[in-house]
C-alpha cells in the first residue's frame, strides 16, 4: 500500500475492510483473517493475540480487555473483560502494613484475575466466523518459532526477571521464543477458557496466590456484555464502555465542549476550553453514578462553571500506563474498537512461572481509603483507564472507531481527536495534529487526590500561540520533549459516500475484489 507517513503513522484508504494496530505483524495477522472471510471480531482477536506475544510490554494474556462492537444501526455493544480481585483481597491487611496506597509492582495483590482470554472468547462466541484455531494460529506460530525483538520490548524488559525458559532480549533484532505462551494458546483452542483458567496458567496463579485467589475466582468468566454509554455531541452519537472504564469522563467532556464557543484549534482558547472540559468532567462521582454524570443538567452546570478566560487551578494526579489498541472494520460493516493492557508496561513484573505470562497490575488502581467505592476488596473490579470509542451518525450508521494508548490521558487525547474529526477534519489531520495533555501527581496508579498542581504539557510542534498565551489563562505550561507520550492513537472512519479511511501506526487494508 502506498501511503504518506505523518506524525502519527500511516494513512490508508480502503473500499472493503481495514485493520489498524501498532505492529505490522499484528495487522498482518488480522488482515489474513479478513481475507479469509473472517469478521472484524475475528481479526481483532487475531491481532491482539499476536500483540500479546510480540509486545508483552503493552498487553498480554495476563491483562484485561475492553471492546465496542458496532454491527447494525444504533448503539454498539460494549464488552467488559476486566478481572476482579481475588477472594482473599484484604485492604485492612495492607493498611496494617503501613501502606497508604496499593502496591504497583512486585506484589501479587496488584494482580486481579486477568480478563483478556475471556474477552477473546466472548468476542469470538458472539461475532466470530472463523474457527478459533485459525484466529490464534499466527500468535501460536510467533510464540513457537520466534519473533524479532523491538526496541520497546528490549527497553521494557531490562528490569524483568527471566522466565519461560529464556532470557529476555538484550538488544533489538534478537530472536525471542515464548513456548509457554504457545502452550497456553493451544490450550485455549483445545479446551476453551478451562484450558487457560483451569489449566497450566490458572493452576500456577493459584499456587502463586497462596489463598489470595480461590478456584471459584477463576471459574467465573470475567467477560460480560453491557450497554454502551453514549452522548450526542457535534452532530454525532459517541459511545464508549461504562465503568469501570473512565469513558464517562470523555463523554461528559465532549458534551460540555459541544456547547462551548470553540475557536480555531490554532487559538490557545481551543486548548484551554477543551482542557477545562476534561477537568470539569473528571470532578466528582463514582462508578455507580456514570449515567447520572451524563445528565443534561449536570453537563449544563459543568459548562456554566468554565471561565473562557481563566483556568480553574486544581491539584491531583493523572494516571499513566500502556495499552494495545486494535481498530477493525470488515466487509460486512462490522466495526470494533478493542483495547487491551497490562496496566503499566510489563505490569506487576510478576510472571506465572509455568507459562511465563506476565501479570498485569490493574489492581493498583484500587484505593485503600476505607469505605471508598474503589476500595480494594474481594471480587471487586478496579478503576481502569481503557476507553474504546465508536461514533455513529444520527441515523445510527457507523462513522468511526477510535482507540488510544496512554493510561489516564486517553479521554484527553480522544477528546481532541474527536472534536477535530466531528467538526470536519480528515482522519489523518485529526490524528497528526499536535496535542496537549494534563500532567501532574505522583505517577501511575497513585492516590486519586495528590498535592501536585496539574500541568498542561504541549507536544512538540504545538502552535506557538499555545505556549505564549496559555500561561495568561492561568495554566502551568511545559513544552514537552519530542519523545514524550501524547497517546498513540488508531482511527478508522467511514466516508459519507462509502469507503474507509484510517490512520495509525500500521493500517492494513483489504481492497475491493473486482
């Protein structure tokens, strides 16, 4: 495919189908499934499985998954495949150790039951058209025969213990094999979820936990289909997953921004008003109140509180993290936005010893505050950072799928992309445009109320007027380095006259058969 390269990656067009991931091997696996007549869900699972093998620093079988699937006019279906804390979870015990925050790494209490495999199986059961053995075949082959280590994997593995019968790669380009992951994938093909959760991996997790998990914790599927949350904004309906996803922050910010008098994006007022919309949307509420947080009267109140000329100083934290995003549209009109993550990098830096699967640290998102809705406790789901997005036109037809990596910045990045896109920008321009991000606090998964002023970082290439004039609005502004993360995004949109246009690191397309 001949396509221009822009700041985010490659722009592609297609008549029939498209897949976009962060790795050409994953995109290739998904495209092969689409060519063979598989569904968007089949392709998304195939691509995600390859990413779980070749990019364990971004996602994996030991992590969680969220997805939105749109296959008919109207709202998409949302899949929550995030795991729960073990039956032995005990916040009081952690407090008795003198802890004020959840452990982040090297502690199994930050590991909830991984939901990724349950998510794959739920997607395949409802929307699959290709046998699971074919869907997972490419991932199995990469694990058994080996793959080339990327610079990101090498950097992430410097502090990781050896496991799965191998030493981690010391330099990019080295060949890596993951025989334990290959066995786990083959067990899923042969025996479904029992092959994973009651197989070698599940048995190893129970032994590691020493009572933290009960067999019943692994026997209950993590994945469940739930109604998507949505708002009308900029002439479209925008949908995402409900809590424990923070998608309601994005939706509330969109609804607030849609009623503001937004100037041109080059104007510093554009960045100011959108940043204030995110900050306003982030205030208050618990996960049980997601629908209430989107009530029109609350949106109106948040909008009325925004000063077009002045930043409302807040203190707090913004979570960071890594994720893998897969966006797919197939030739029958099914679209999917899938996000999968270990939490931060390789996650907890703990590995199930039999398979070598690295375990996520999503449990670090819990709080130890007694009585909090997010308090660490048995069978509870932690707050998450994954925000898959689908946009539909007023008649319910598909407009776009969007996914973004970057932890707590996902609602911020999604907001900036969507506002540009839904106001008429081309997909490649919406993704390539320089961004701002809110930063501050103590780091990933720290206390939700910190004492650090929230800062507005500006991506390299941001308009000069942003840097010059945003401090006059009261923002603490920092020009960020070129290599700092501002959310790696993937986007596929359908044009009004048909055809697909996508942008991201590795979009692969299926042309029309003539």
